[in-house]
């Protein structure tokens, strides 16, 4: 019981914050709303010299430079989309950890839904082809057998 | 000398593997019993020889024989013995030898314990297994020989990467390999069945224990890797959708689908073609994973540094295995007649949905992992596919699966009624939604993750409870009878409840920690107090010292709550002088309801302040407890008597005596 109360108290008393990894105190912005946006954006920006890490996770110098750049743009008044565009303009699509919704990436994003659809179609088709075969395999009940079935079910 | 003997043993193993790949298969085709009988002793021989080779390599590491090249590159006389042993597989060549050891181990186990198997099936299965083993032993002998000497031998080695000098990471590869290399056995059974042209309930019964064993090991291996990342990497992350993580996750998903599909084959004699395909796909994904990690084709924090020649060899193994097995499948699978009839709304239907969702989820991970490669191949564009993509693309399928799980578990075979099932589950659904609502209402900010995640997890766990009630007849029977039935439930049932419940625990942990984690990063000096969600963290002092092969700076913190001391935490920063590599050791105060996670950062230039990162992570340990529950559930299922096929043999021998 105390655990639940404690957990609930935790929720009420403390603002929900995203996990921070490699951000240094001297990089953090004073405005918490902007800082939260900066962190959310950082988690989607790739550290270009690391192996598959975001700038939020990485300790590399370039990651730090990019974190500062993101915050700089936010302070200058850019929207989230504008910050991403700015980075893509300078570093290419490679810098985005979430690929763009473009025509070239269509197959990537749609792979899941398409696979699900194809699978469902295959299942339905498979089931349809088995029905006639199943019906052909089953001999219908004779009248005698039907009466016995009635007796069993009702008595 | 021992190293050379090991090398020789491996070469002999190669010869035996080639023998075993051909002779029993031909024997099975021609009906030559002697040739078929050669499979089992050959498999045991292969394992013994490979085992000796592996032991020779371990010996070289433990005795710090720096005249062996990989020992010089990956070990050092200063490191503790445990890490000298684990250094054996902490490099490309050694880990390939471990892989082959496990391939031959599974072959030997089937040879020794598969007494009930029909001779033809056993011979063919061991043959196929041996083909894979021969391919990989050949790979080792020709491109990645662990026994290469280094002349002149250096006086001391390079040292093992400090990140790998850790107990979790020492045992993570063996479990992982037992897992996704163990899936080779399911593959071999599947291909053998295709060659024979026969899949029946008995085949499914034989395949399941081996697949289950591999799946349990894979679960433990992945969980170990995740937990290691959590406490070692210094920021409490536990899953990064890194290509190598995905490489182990895809076989796990498909093996899960395979396990459930095999149930349908065994109980209802249906879904044969799909089950065979899943068995082939599971191991194919394992091979793809091996390729990804070792070919240098994808950048990842995990990858071994490698030259392209090895990549080409593995690609060849991959190509022949996958193309060969799928061609065989296309040719033979249509000839397999499934008999069981069932309505769409039935347990079979539920398991088909389960298969579909797991397979689609694996396909999403597969596409995401390989997309950068494919894009670069086709139009030269370099894109990144990281965690944000996977979180968005993968999660919906898991959500649908979790919603369906309690329903599917309760549906009867052949023909079910959703209305009746929902009637038994309505209170679980109501409670779950209520929990979601409470969480939504109470938390600040409108994020959906916590309410939805916790509601789903509660639905799953309560569904398991409803199912247990069903199985012991609770709403109708008296409590006494029900409890009696509880003690007599078959172990496979307990396995199912633990595994499904474990998944629920894991989802709860994931939702809680992702949504409600609190962090605090700041500059602090001894004497400061850091408030963190109801706790006070007192920064006492920083001391310096020396470990076996590193120097450290250690922070001393006392954590209090309402004035009472809760924990003393001592995070460290270490420097390993041989490779000049720094690492951070986070201090973690582990609890069932939360973890306190403390990291000491860099000292500032003013000489007084340190960067201190403090995290409060609610329910984070439920993630690994859930995974452990799943693994234990699987292990319990394995001990169920129905899987000991030998039991059938014993009964048959007893029957003639009784008839007299």
C-alpha cells in the first residue's frame, strides 16, 4: 500500500522528464521547456562519428558540439522541424535516426503494415481453399446417425 | 604443443563433419541401416574433438600463452583468471570456435538423448546439422584460425577491452550462442523432415524440446546483455535497437512463433508448412545475424573489426543454407497435407494470429536493420535507422499481440466463442482499463505511454490469473478441489503461466521506467545535497586508489529519505592503463520498486566541482525479472514428462512383459 502511495506521490510531485545521458550541466538551457525540447530532438539526432548512438547518448566531442548547436537553434526561435531541416541541410539525412517519410523510405515505413496485410490475405485465402476440401472429406450424417446425435445432445 | 593438438583436433572434427554430412544422408535415402547408424557416434566424436580444441584454446588464454596471436591481442597477464577465460570468446576467432562447439554440442545431445527418434529422421537431422558444422569449421580453419602463432611472442598482451572485463559480459556470449546457434537444431529437424517428405505430430513433439532449450538460452542471453548495458554503460539505457541486438532479437521472435506453431502441429496436425518455414527462418535469421556482426557491413557498437574476405565466406554459407532450404521448402512443402479443421475463432486461429504478429514484428526489425545497407546499395544515399524508428514501427504489433494473448489463451481448440471467453475476462479488462485511467489521471503531462503500457501489462497478468482459475475449475469447484488441482497441474502449464506472466511484468517495467524516470544532472562538490524525488543524496567525498589493472576515483554518497539513511553509494571513474581506456562504474541501489542510479562525471577545471548524474528509475528491475520469469517458465516446460520421448520407449518395452 505504501509502495503505491509512494509511486503516486512521485508522479504528482515531480515533473515527468526524459532520461538524460551524456548532457553536461553547462550545456543545459535555463528554460526547462526549451531544454526538454532539446533533449527530445537530441534523441533523434545521430552522433556522426560514433557507431549508432544518438548525440544524447554519446560522449564524443562532436556529439557535444551538435547538442550545443541544437540548443542554439532552439533559443534562436526555430521550431522542431526547422532544427531538423537545419541539421539535414548541413549533414545529410544520415544525421536523422528516424528516417524521413519520403518516397525513397516508403518501403521501410510500410514494411510492417504491408507484411501484416499480406499475411492476413494469405491466411484468409488458405482458409478458403481448405473449406471445400474439408466439406468434401466430411461425409454427411445419415438419418439414423442424426437421430442418435439428437438423443445424445438432448438426453 | 597443446595449441597444435587443439588445431589438429579441429581439423579432425572437420573431417568427421564432412563424413557425417554425407554418409547418414545417403544411408537414409538408400535404407542402409549401418550408414544411418554412423550418425550418432560421428556426432559424439565431432563434439569431443571440437571440445578438445576449445579446451586447448581456453588453456592458452588461462596460461597466458602470448605466442598465440589472439591471446596476445586480447589478454594480459594482469587480468583476473575469469576474464582470461572469457577472453577466449571475446574476439572473432575464439567466438567462432565457441559457435562451432555449440553446433556440435546440440548434435551430440540429439545423438545421445534422441533415443526415441526413428533412425531415418535422426540420421538425416544429424547430417544436416553436420553440414552446417562443417561449413563453419571450414570457415575457421581457412579464414579465422584461433590457433595462429605470433612469432616472436610478446612479453605481455594487449589486454582485454575493459568494457568486456565484467561478469555479465563474460557469460553473455555463451548463453546467446546456446540460443541462436541452438536454433540450428530446429532447422536441421525441419530440413530433415522436408527431405523425408513427412511432418507429423511426433516430429513436432521431437522438435519442441530443442527449440525450447534454444529459446530459453536466447532469452537469458539477451536479458544478460540488456542488464549489462544498463549497469555498465553509465546512463541506464537497456536497449538501443543496435544491429547486433536486433540480430539476436529477430531469431527470438521467430523462435517464439515456432514454439507456438509446433503446438498446433502436435495437437491438431495442422499448420505444418508454416511451422517448417518458421524453423528455417529462425536459424536463417541467426545466420544473418552472424553475418551482420562479423562482416563489418553495418556500423554498430558491438561489431568485431573484420576484413571483407571473411564477410564473403559467411555470406556464401548464408546464401547456400537459406537458398537451399527455401528451395527444398518450395518443392516439398505443398506435398504436406494438414488435416485438422478449425474455425477462424479458435485456439488454432489465435495461434495463427500470434505467428503472424511475431513474424511481422521480426520483419519490421529486419527491414529497419538492413535498410541503410539497401538504400546505400541502390542509390548511394546514407540514411540512419535508429531507436526512434523501431519504437514507432515495432510497438503497435506488440500492442495487438498483448491484447490478443489472454483471449487466445482461453479459446478452445477447433471452435471457440469470443463472447464466452470475454465473459470470463471482462473483470480483467475492466481492472486493466481502470488502472490505465488512474495512471492517466494522476500523472502530470498527457503522455499515453504509461497508462497504455500499464493497462496492457495488467491485462496480460490478470489474463494469466483468469486462466489459472479456469484450469483448476475455480468459479465452479470448491476451493479445496481447486487447490488440489493446482498442485497436479502439468509442468507445461506452469511454464505457460510463468512465461506469459513474465512478459506482462516486463511490459510493466518498460512502461514505468520509460514514462516515469527522474534524472538530475548538475555540478556538485563534497558537502552538497541533491534532492531526487523524495530522496536526498548527500555528496560526502571523493577518494582515489588502485585496482588489479586500473586506477580509480571513487565518489562517496549517502542517500537518505525523511532523515533515515537508505543507502551508501560509491560510483567510480576508472582508467585502465594498458589500453589507456577510461570507464565509468555507476553506483546502483537496487530495489524491487525502483533503482537509484548514480554516476560520477568529470572533475571540473576549478578543481572542486564534479558532474554528478542521479537517476530514479521506477520498476526497472521488473524488465529483467520478467525476462527471467519467461526463461524459468520455458525451463519448467522442458522438464514436463511429455517431452521426454524416451518415456514412450520404456513403456513399449514394458508392455510385452505385462501381456504375458
